[in-house]
C-alpha cells in the first residue's frame, strides 16, 4: 500500500494502516507492517512519535510467539527450539529514531538489551548519529570509556569506512587510552583498515604490546604480523 502511494494523502493513509498493523497481536503481521514503514520519509513519521514509542513499549512487554512450539517467547529466542521469532521492535527502533523520538539514553538502553534485533537497530542508530553529530560521538566515546555501552557499539563504529573514521580520528584514537580493554583491542584491530597513518598505527600497536590486557596485546601482535608480511 505504501509502495503504491502516489501522493501525501495516500502515504498518510498507508502510514496509519501500517501503524495499526504494527499493533496486531500476530507478531509476523506486526513485523511486516513495521518493516513497510521504513521507507516512509522522516517528516511523515515525525507526527507519529508518541505512537511509535507506545508500540515499542507494548511489544517489549508482549514478547513474541513461537509458531513451531505454540508458546509465548519473552526473551530474544524460543528456549524450547532456539528459533528467533518475528518481532516488530527492530523496525520500531529504527522508525522511532528516524522520527526523532529517541534520545541518546533511550538508544543506549535499547542497545544494551543484548540478543534482541532491536539492540542491533539501536546500535546502528547510535553509530549513524555519532558520525552525523560530533557531540553525540563525544558522548558515546565517554560511555564506551566508562564501559557503559555494549561492545557491539564500538564494533559498529569502527566497522565504518576509513574516510568516516578519519573524520573522527581524534575521538576514536583517544579510545586507545580508554578504561575499556575491549575498546582498546577493537581500535588496534581496526588499524588495518587504514584510517590512521601507517607510522602512527605501527607505533600505537607496538605500544599496545605492553598493554595490561592480554586481549589487547594479542590484537596488537596480530596487527603487527600483518604489517610485516606486506
Ligand atoms: Zn520454539
């Protein structure tokens, strides 16, 4: 319906229908309805901020349904058959963020709900936001430094193309002296993508061979091995 919409009125009608669909009790239907909304422009989603937040909250408590076992699943997967059941929250996080309904703390809380696809969506949103806004990048780096952000967040950030990392190199490089061993190791691993000048990357990795964490030391040794084999 949304794909076929030709004018604003039709889009708005499609959005209302999809939002109703995202509240359906059947999680598969709700997931498809929420997914269909991803293509809707930000300005059309903005008036629906509170509805999107209500849906997110509703699905958090409702959980999902394992069709194979015929049971409610409140965690991220069915404990009986380990299948990950459908759930609209992944899309709802994306949509609520796009609509400007989630702040930094909301997204960090969602990103920390490990195992859920909604956490992946929150992590991606945080990373995108950080690269678009230096204030958010600084705030996220502080969270990572205090070991409050999920490990996936620093991984998602450092997985971005080298030119994006270069634009934020001061902030990201500062993570080498972070309290988080995971962050220090991830930064060392990411040096191979070339976002730091070769000499500086090598010197940093050599210094990291003395790190108190064996995890960081082995990341540094691996990086230096790849350098010497080039
Ligand atoms: Zn099951």
